[in-house]
C-alpha cells in the first residue's frame, strides 16, 4: 500500500547531518564522496488499512513506523574552466540509496531493506565574490530505467562559503532533493528541502 509516511504517522520536521569529502588530484579534477543519513520514526493509530510485505495492518491499530534512508554519492568531477575567479564543471557519479523500513504493532513487526544504485550526471559552478567569500551551485537530474529497477534523482544545491583563513570555512545554503525508485514490488519516494549550515576543513 502506498503510504504518506509523514502525514500518516505525524512525523515532525527534523534536522539531520551530511558529510562531504572532495579530493583534488589535479587543478581540474576532483573525486567526490558524500553521505546523508536520513532517519525518521513515528507512531499513530492507523486511519487506513496498510498492506506491507504481504501483511495487513488494520484501521484502529496503534502502529510504529521507522524509516532509515542513507544516500551515498561516489563520483568524479572535471572542471574545464578553472580560474582564480571561479570554475565551471561537470560530474558523473553513482547515488547509492539504502532504505530500511519497518512497521510494528504490539504483536508483530515487518521490515525490509532495499539497495538502489542510480548513476547521475550534473553540473556545478563557483564564483569568488572576494578573496574570502564564494557562491557555489550544483544541479543533478537523471533517470534510470533498467530491467526491474526504475529510479530518478533531482538534486539542487546552492551555498555561500566564508573562508576563515587557509584551512577553515563556514557555509550556509539551500538544498532540494527528490529521489524515487521502484524495484519489483517495492517503491520509495523521498523529498527533502530546506536551508542548512556547516563547516569546511581543508588540508
């Protein structure tokens, strides 16, 4: 059964963490990695009948839902334009989605795990407003349809960085991410959006 997890289980907005690592073997070449673990849980008395993993959860039964969606990215970026004023680049990566979900009542628990790798292409650019400030934008859009796996990813990220010396920096940005997949009879739809802040450490 298709379930609106946020509304059905009254899950509130929450903050989560993300880690990004970029290695630069050359001026125009970058190796990229990121990981975003997204975890939600909520309890409610069901107002709709839900079939999950072949088991039926009936209306009126107190039920707890848990979802952990880990989004990892492995990729390579090439910047054909790279100057002291900024850069423009393209990248290819694999967004690896791992989804763990469960529904539990007082008498039983049903759970499943699904791994979905989706190859993506994107573009990025950065402009230095001054020696100590820059603005970066990045966009990914890709669909994947192969055998029993269908997936799509749309990811827009824009952020400003204040460079606090040679090795430290601070960021403030906005990100909007949509990731959908269908594998056999399992499906998931993730939508995230909102502002964020973070720190930068350079070696």
